[in-house]
C-alpha cells in the first residue's frame, strides 16, 4: 500500500474560512476573540422553557461585510432546502477558505489532485427530527426526497466538491468532538502520502436544536447554572464551571503540499507538522480518569512532528468547561511538559464561542495558526478562580502577546477518541 | 390561464427558484428549468399536496413539462 518508497511530503495551510458564534470571516472572528468578546447568548430559535440549558453560541446574522451570516449571499435559495444547516455552514466556511487560498484548478489533473474532507460530529439532526415527525404523523409518503442527502455527514464534502469540481479524495471524519482535528490531520496525511496535492478540510456542526440540546442535557454535559448570564457560562478550569455550552459553526482550511503551494506563489499561513491520535478504551462519555488518552495523543503528535515539548509555546486546549475533563487535560499537559510547563501558555477558546463539537477542532486549529502568525495567545474568558493551581499560564481573561513558534491543538470526543495536531509558522 | 395552470406555475417558481417568465407551458422541468431527478420528485409531491390529488409513480414519470402537469391534474380533478 505504501510500498512506493516515496518520502512523506510537507503540508502547509494556504487558505482558511470560518463561521462561528463570534461571526463570519476568519479575521473578523479573530479580532473579536483577541479582544475578549463572547459569542454566547440565550437561545432564540426555539422555546427552551422545558430545558435546563437555555443558552448557546449561535452564529450571528448579518451580511458578509459586517461579519454576519446571510445564507442568501452564499447558497441559492432553492438549494438551501436540500441541505441541513451543518452543510450550509460547511459551504460558507469552505467558500471563504477556497477564495482565500486562490486555488482554482484549471485542468483535470489539478481538479483530480484536490480533495475534500469536511466532517461533522452529529450531522443533520434537525433534518432527521423533522422527518421523524412527518413519518410519525402517518405521512411517510410526504417525506422530502432531499431528506437523506440533507442529513448525511459526508454530504458536506460532497456539496463542496460539486461546487468547485474538486475530484480528488472525498471523505469525512465522524468522531464526535474530535472530528475537526481528525479531518485536518487525516487530510494532511493524504497529502503527505501523495493521495492529493490539495485538501479542503475541516468540520461543521449545527446541533442547537430542541433534540440536540435535550440530548446533551440528558447526558448531563451542558452548563445549566448560567442561563441568566450566558457570557459567563463557559469557564474552563474555573471552579464555578458546570458543563459545556453548545456552539455551532464551521471551520475549513485549505491544506496544500509545500512545493505545490510555492510553485503557484500561494500565501502560506503555517505548516501542519505533527498529528497524533489515541483511544481511551475506558467509557462511552467520560474521559479516562488518569488523562492517559490525552497524554498519549499529544505525545504521538509531538513525536510525529519531531518536536520536544519545550519547543511548543502554546496549546489550544480541548477545555470544554466540564468539571471532570478540564483538570484531566491540564494534568496530562503538565505530565508531558514536565519541568517546561512553566514556559507554556494554554488557553481554551471555547470560553468565548462554546463547544462547536465536530467543528471545534477545525475552528481551534485556525486559532492556533493565527496565534503563531500574530504572536498572541487568545484568552480563556471567565477564568476567575482556577479549581487548582498550575505552572501553566492559562491566559486568564486577557490575550497575551507571546512569541509562538509551535502550537498544539487538542480535541477529544465521546467514545474515548483523542486527537492532537501541531502547527508551525510558515516555512 | 386556468386556475390549475396558475397554481402549477407558482409552485414551479417557488420550488425551482426560477423566474416566472421562464415557466411557459412547454417548459421542461429538467431541460429548461434546471431541475434534477430529486427536484421533480419533490415537485410532484408539492402538486399532490396543493391539489389534493394522488400522482402514482408511473404517472409522475410521464410528467416532464408544465403542460403535462396541468393536464394530469385537471384529468384527476375531473374524475
């Protein structure tokens, strides 16, 4: 399978696109994130009175120019009904990323060397919910012919490939909250191993619905104590944290083989230098009680990067603001960094946008690349009283200027799946 | 224009997102109005809903233009 003897190729980031609770557009969102703004608010799109959690990170409406979402600017109205919201958000982020990269293959060879790998944790939940109501009311024959393709997770990749004529590998990662990192990492591997020269990769999620909220409430994962002060609800590592805040959105990168990018004179944001994965083999929803899965995932990523912990200056934590998970991840980072922990900055940007589930790793990967580019660590909002002390600077409340050469981003998911990705500045 | 024709055209405009002027009686859903096979399935379902008629699959397959839709619906309403 890999017996052709070719050495792995280097992979760089040449385009980025994002829509999230802080708005639409990478630079717009990044500015707000560094300014310490929050995208968490009360849920408006449906009645939440029967739910213990009534807040979320929702994509603001507006125009592209003002950093908000108006779907009509991105997707023809007649096509919108053929896709669940998670696919719509994926198309928005992918469009920004592809435009940003300037990559529009003009020949068949270029199109066949360009693939798509956009995943989702949950997929078309609202679409499935509505279709179920139709069937339950005895109207099975009235089901839309677009129901199945609207709900399927890999249709995000499908739509993006159709829109741009990208005929290379067409794939999707589906690993709950680790999806985004798996998508970026697996796509980078496809390029490194020669399956593609360019991959449009990332994650999308739109689970702020009655069923999605009720489901995560039932598994006791969401914050319920801050319904009246939504912007304070996501507080990773703070002793007052009580669960994660649901978020929606999409993040997409254009990943490209280094020489391919150089030949066409592409703008290069940074390089994907390492990627690691692990499984907890412990519990369906709870992390392993030693943080061992997180530890091994990060260690594998650093090993593949050929980078020692001391060479990493910033970690974008999974840090969802759950009582159990945050300190386990912190412990795993402390153990891996050892005596160098005191030089490390680690923040959780979920404090500002909530947990975007399958999109989280992709959005946070973009933040990590920008942290290197702009030499600044984004803040962990609401970190007033850490539940325990640590040598690691968790960038409480305010962004910090920092020289960052290498950044690592973590994403962990239900099922005990862990993924870590390592970025370096443009070569 | 008959009531049926007017209603059919309105449904076509809404579902296919095309300009009203393009929805002539001879217009083919797929060749002229940019529909794909799933669009036509959905269109037939919309006709069924709007006119309270049932259009079986073998009949639906033969409805490829605006005119054919109008004729089929009128024949069912008359029956």
